C-alpha cells in the first residue's frame, strides 16, 4: 500500500508515523520517502482584526 501524507514539519511526521500508523492493526513496518520539491497551494482564510 502507498499513502501520501503531508505534514507541516518533521515533528508532525514523527507523530503520524509512531503514534498513528504504527498503532493500526496489521501495520508491521513503514518506509518513508520525503519529497522536498513537492509544491501545493492552501486556501487560507484571513480573519478580520
């Protein structure tokens, strides 16, 4: 299985791998590939100040 996960930083990635994925029954191991060239756009809602 291949899953693409977007994290804001390495700390969040660590949390996803160790605290979320590894706790799912049936997952025995993971292999991580980090893409530094991936670009994406986010919708940001600006709140009135």
